[in-house]
C-alpha cells in the first residue's frame, strides 16, 4: 500500500494501519490523482498538525469494518 498509494499511506494512523494489516476492514483508497487535484494549499492544510483530529476523522471514512 505504501508504494502504490503513498499519499493515503502518509495520512494513516497506527490504529488504521493495524486494522488493515489484520485484514478486518475494507479500504477505499483515493488514487494519487485525487490527491493531486486537491492542490498544494489543501494538502498543506491536511498535513498541518493542528488539523490532526480532522485528518483522522476524514481518513477514517475510507476504512470500513
């Protein structure tokens, strides 16, 4: 996953990574093109440590039990 979807992988937290490794979830991963369409400003906002809670919530929608 890290090689094929590096942008999504960089946003995963330990809990998400653990669930994926256990195989107990379905992951809907946006491709790299989707991240590129967000633009640099949006990506900077997502990466901002002050937005950690929002980022984790946003990416949790892509991991379904």
